[in-house]
C-alpha cells in the first residue's frame, strides 16, 4: 500500500528529527509500539486521529508548515489533506461494512446537504 509507506516515511522523519526511539515516538503520538511496527511493515495504516496527531507533531518539529490552507469547506480544519483523508476513510468504511452504509449516508446528508447525492454516488463507486 502506497499510503502506508508514506506514513512510515513521515514517522521515520519525525523520529529522526526529534532523536527518539520508536517506543518514545509511539508514546508521544499516543500509539502502541505494535501499531507503529505494523505501519512499518506495511500491514496497517494510521487512523484518522493518529494522522492528525502526526500532523501536529510534524508542525511542532518544523517538518510541516503551520500556515493555514485557503478557506474552503473545511475552514475549521484549515487542512485539505485532513479533509481528503476523512473522505477516503468514509469510502473504505462504505465498502468494508455494508451494514454501516445507511449510517454513513445519513451523516453525509446532514454534513453536506447540498452535495449529498453527489458524495453518496461517489462513495458507491469502487
């Protein structure tokens, strides 16, 4: 998975910048060492909350710009990457657990009333 390799590279860069061990980095990010081990092996990806913590730690370490991204649908987050990750996670969950599709559809209708049909149709595509 290309996505997992990207997170491994980012974790490694943060670890080296901070001069930490993998165990110290895991503790700093609120993760178990096993999670980082599986990310390193390419068998697991980081969850949404972990990705956000990683971005925050990268910003504190000077590895990521703290400049706000142009205003858009996600003005509160000011981070288009985070918005993209959220919508990709919704798509993964849509196809992984068909029982959750009704709940996801309701959430999309509430959050994006004007574009809900378009988003739901996109989620349905593989």
